[in-house]
C-alpha cells in the first residue's frame, strides 16, 4: 500500500560565502521519475529521491526508523531502501523540493557527503550489511540489497577496466 509520497526535486548548486548563500544554478534532479509507485530500480542511484522530497505516513515509519541511525549523514538512503521493501512510495511529478549542493570544498561550508565521501560510503555499506544480516527483514529486502551490491561491483570493475585501457 502507498504510505509515502515523493515529489520531483530540483538540484541547487550554491556557494556559502561569509553569511550569504549564492545560488549558481538550479536544474532538474529526478524529473525522469514517472508518476505512480516508485520502481525498485530507483535504489541503484543513491539519493535519487532526497529526504526533503518525501512525506511519510507516521504509522508506516515509526517502528522501522528505530532500526536506523538517525544521527548518521548516511541515514536516509539505507532507510529508504528498507522502507521501499515494505511500502509503496508514490511519485508526484511536481517539483516541490530542492536538493542543495554546496560547491565549497572546505569543511565549514561544504557538503558533508561530498567532503567525506569515503566515510559516507562506508556508513551506507555498514547500514546495508546490517539490514542484510537481520533475520527480521524480508527476503525482498535482501534481494534488493544484493542487487545494489552487484550493481556497485559492476560499476567499480567497469571503472577499473576503463582506467587500464
């Protein structure tokens, strides 16, 4: 059943300077997503549906959210995969949310996930592994997570092969 809605999102490229935010550009982020239930293949593209674009039914989230580390910068994507394994998310094809990307590369004003990309990847992988090991989770979730792992491995091997050529 549909227990959440996600809208289209616009990507905002910005710079933080002193006490100001300067917007350099705004462009579509996930406008390729069609109206209707989210397809499982969306999980292959991390953060293709940002938290800011989602509205969840409280009852569908309350028990599930406790098994995720809310303080982690990598919280949302593993949570979303888990959520999608048990609930439908409906795409509303209207750009009502913004996904901000700071172009600053310093720790004070930059994006955590860009500056600390390795740590972000590690935290996501730990959360995914934890979900795969959990005996409480559905076999569907394990299949989804296995597919992510295989897809990630394929992209890494392709990247290495292209570097060798």
